[in-house]
C-alpha cells in the first residue's frame, strides 16, 4: 500500500487494520533518510542562490532566508525587492545617522536637514 491520496480514498472505514497499515506506511515514508537529504539539499541550494542574489544587492540575510524558505519563489521575490538605501553619514565622524536626526548620536555634531 502506497502513502498517497488514492490509498486514502480506497481505504475501508470499517477496517482499522487497513488504516493502521496506511498510517505506518506514511510514517515510514516521512522518516526516510533519502527524503530528509533531499529536503536539506534543496534548502541549502535555495539559501546559496539567495546569498548570491543578496551579495549583489547588499541584502544577504534577507535573501538567504527567502531563498532557503521559499526556493525559486524566494529568488524571484529577492530579485524584485528593492535594495535598501544607504543611511546618510555624519559630516564630522562619518558614521551613519538617521535621516531625521538633528544631531549625530555618535559625536553630537549638528546635522544639516
């Protein structure tokens, strides 16, 4: 008996042994090492392609997570999402500051608006 929807559709509701047999077959299929190796391999490849896309856009973490979790759909989303704009730098200390800040939080210099 295979673990698929046709086996579930053909099961006799009055025969609990048949249901138990199908449950055992499906559990055995889910615990198969080959299945887990394929799943891990696909996740690693998805993350690697996401890393490659993220490296080009400077959004590595976001794109690795999208690629690893969604695969090719995550790659498309990563490719279409805009790259973040760099934060402006303080003219005195050159550290990044938020756009609406009046003073640098690192050195205290007044920022032009």
